[in-house]
């Protein structure tokens, strides 16, 4: 997949089959659009192009965007789109000025002049241009003038799936990992650097890797204990992970700590990816370290069973 960071990097393609959107999480709904994009591209001997925007448009145009957490970093989004067979990815920097572009200008400047679109595939109720003024009806009515075809994923197909990035975010924030996993079509993941913590886990026989997420805007699931898979240098290990403030030792800062099974490496400063497999229990305050240690033994047994 070729990646372009702005329209000035992009050369028009002779037979471009195009779709556009934020694609946060590249969930099952997005995957349906991308599958149709591949089908049309193959049938027309064309090349597939995905237009996406960074930063997320809501962080630029919405007054309440400060609490918006995303399902994927820009690097994760690029990787996921590549896995879905996209040939060209155009990342347009989303600015306040760009948000003022009319739908007519978006079509002419981006779809026609920059890309050379021959067919556009969009999801149901996809909007574009200033104040989201453009849509399928407008495109369809003007397709002859623009010189490209337009296909919309039917409403019933989208509604039947019941998938949205917002629904997945809410499920993760509620600890409903089963729903999030089913809507994503894969395990939710979180990447970061291993940093020094208080090393309390070592003293009770459960050393942990304290993970600092690589991007502050990445959504961290609800507090609690999870069964996880941990990826380190392309190797995959089982583990259990706690998200929370560690109330048993009167902690105040929220941390993400993974106990990696059968793992004895010094990995401070290194990169880890955690894949959330199952939610085990909520975070609890225990009477002391002995009670906590006993519960961790049970959690480990549960996690190994789930993995």
C-alpha cells in the first residue's frame, strides 16, 4: 500500500476506485465498505484509493472534542487499511480551513483534480464538505457532470450490522469487551512503552510491565482485570492486565500493568502491544497484600483458562 500525506503528494490515477471516511478502528462496518471497494476495483481493473483525515475531524470542529478517545492511532489505521487490501491511502491533514471546504470544492479539488476518481463507494449516510452538506443524493444527481460513478452501501446492510465507532468506544469504556470484539472483528489492542513503576508486583510474585500508551488520544478500556495477549518483538505471550489506580496500596494515578506469563526479560524502555481477550473482573480494594496475592493467583488461573 502506498501512503500519501496530503494531496500534493498524490498523482491522479487512470482508473481510481475511491472511498473516504475517518475509519476509526477499521471495524466490521468499515470492512464491508472496503470489501466492496476491492470487488469493484477487481471488476474494473482499477486501483483502490482510500481517503482519510488526520487528526480526527471531531477534534478540530467540535467544541466537546477534548474527551474524544480514538480506537486507532494513525499508524494502527494505516496498518489495518493495508491488511484490508487498500492500494493507495491518501491522508489529508484536517484543519479548520479544510473543514470550510464546500462539498462542490471537495468533489472538484479532491475527488476529480487530485485523484481522478472513476467510481466512488460510500457508506450509508456518509456526508462530506462544509457542515456535512454533501451526500449520496447530491453525488448521484451530478454524477454525469462529474464524470464518475457512485455506489452507496445500502442502509439495510449497515443497520443489520449495527456497527459504529461510537458504539465500540462505549462498550470498551463500560468493560463490555465481548461486544467491542464482535463489532471490531478482532481483539482491541493498545501499544506503548514499558516504564518503571513502583515494582510492587515483584514483592508478591507477580511482576508487571507498566505500559505508557504511545498516544494520549488512544482509548484505554474500563478499569479492571483482563486476560490479554502480549506482543513483544513479534513474539506472543499470554498474560493478565490490570487497569486502575491500585486501591489496595492507596494508589491515585491510573496505570496499565501487565503480568506476562512465563516471561523473565528486562524490557524497560521497550515497546509492547496488548490485545484484550476477555474481561475478568472489576478493580477491587483488598484488605492487604496477602489477600491481593491470593486473588491474583485466581486471576492468573482464570486468564490461562480463557487464553
